[in-house]
């Protein structure tokens, strides 16, 4: 029964194939699980991290064992590859039997598909495990880069800006971007950030913008010529002072987060920005950072976002995709993902909503001196509207590259 949504009955074909806003009851969900058996689900996901690839492989083994689903990891260098494929299929009139069943997505890519009505859904209320998702403290689970998700994508892992530093060299690390400038002036050449063409480099600037903008609330709305100039003026003043005291005088930048981490491991820099709160612990355990690394969150908070799984409107195997999305929200799966020996992905769940046994799965996770606790990350700053990142990156290119 659909109850409060006013329908007394609903045929099985509609349940399985049509988007639903109502939460499915047990019989409806069981019908979806039954239809999913035997399906091959193409999971399009960035493949740039070995631990995440291994986690997806483990997920495939589990959904095969439990649900008879074959999960195929379509390895991407950039999520835009899958987005482009869905758009091309729409242009070609391929409105069924699409080649993309699930996409790991957020930010501008999610916005592009949502605005063009190329997503299946809303579907998250159909997932039994959706009831555990934290929608109060972790607003990025339901609002992605200021855009309401509206049930068209299911959260599965979190990211948040942290500062990683070498405690043998840094006694009192900076607790804000303003303090970072003061620290860098006292220790020239010992800090850097990834190239702003890389998302992490652009996020470094967005974090500074949050602290320095005269009207931080404007960041929730699209950037315009007028509000961009006024709100970024202090940012460029700050960066004009920072750049000369960066590694290589700000004339060179590491291409990516891993390249930045290598500089720290080689002793060329003493602190680095990261979008993975578990990166220091994961890297130290893998011998990629010294055992003296530690992690802090800035006092006024840091930008955080959520990664989602979305299902294209023309996915050939929607039932299998729904089962995979629900599996990724299981408390035991979320706890495994948060284990820094696995992926170190902090949970999207509200731990207070879990049973005592499920809560213990998180309480018993291995600790590490460089690993922050869930409470330290509980209320991240929201991502600005995507247009701010686009404009900041373009302006940085104009101002600081030859």
C-alpha cells in the first residue's frame, strides 16, 4: 500500500520501471530485488584510486553473492566521460537500454544531468537503507553544490577539506586560511597547493574565499559579474601575498593531490591540503607519508561535499542499480568503507539513528593518530554554487599563468 500518497494499488510493472517518490514497502522492495537478479549493472566510476577500485570490486563480489547481480566497474578517468555518453544516447534517441546503469557523481556533472532531465527518479525514498542517511547535520547529502538533489541521487561517501601537516616540523599548524598565509610567510617554500586546473587546487581557493568574502552568503547563488568581483577581491589580495612564499615561489604547482603528497613525503613541503579526511592515515599506513603526519579541520569549518550514485533515465538495469545503491548505504558497508585500511571514506549515515549493534561497527573501527573523529567533521561548510569554482579557476589562469 502507498498510503498517504493516495494510491490504493499499483501494478508491478509501474513499481519496477517508473520513478517513485513514495517509500517502497517490503513487498515492493522484494519485487525489485527479484527483478534485479541476473542483471549486469554497469557502474561508471572514477578509477584513480586503487583502494576505491578494490572496494568496488568487493562490492561486486558481495552483490553477486547476495543478489545475483554482476557489477561491472566501467573505469573512468573523468566522470564527464559517462555524462557525455548519456547525453549522446539521448541525442541518438536511445531512451531505453542505455549503457550506463550507475554513475559515481556530484557537482557540475550531477547538475548537468539533472537540469537536462536525464536522471531516473526520484528514487532514494524507495531504498530501505535511505532512512539512515544524515540529512540534518550533513546537508550535502541532500543539497549538492547548492542544488537540491531531490531524490535523484543516493549518497555513498563524503569528502571534506582538512589540513595535513608534519608534526615534527610544524609545532603549531595554521587553523585558518588567514593563518596559513602568516605561517607561509614565516616558512617560505614549505607550502603549496595543487594546480587550480585540478579540483583540489580550485577547492583550496574556494576555502579561502569562504573566509575572506565580504558576503559569504552570496556564494550560495550563481556568480555574476558584479558579485564575483566584489567577493573575490580580498581573495586575490590574499593570494598575491601567498604566491611568492609558496614552493618554487608559486611558479610551479603539483598537478594533483597525489603529486602534492609526494612532495610532502619527500620532505619538500611541511603541510598540504586534502579533500579526504583519512588521507594522512591511509598514506602513512602505505608508506606514502611519514608517521609524524597529523590532520586538523580549520576552526571555522571547511568545505565538504558528498559523492552520490545516480541512475540515468535510460539505464537498462534500473532494478540492479537500485539494489547496488541500497547496498552502499548498509551500515556494515559504510563502516567498512570508513575503515582507513579500506578507503577511509567517512560515512553519510546518522550514527545516532543506528541500532546499538550497527553503531558498534563504527565505534570499533581502527584508530590512527592522523585520523579525525566523525564529530570533528559533522557540520561541513556547503559547497558554493558551481559557477564560483568555474570563475575562480578561469580568473586564476588569467592572473597567474603565462
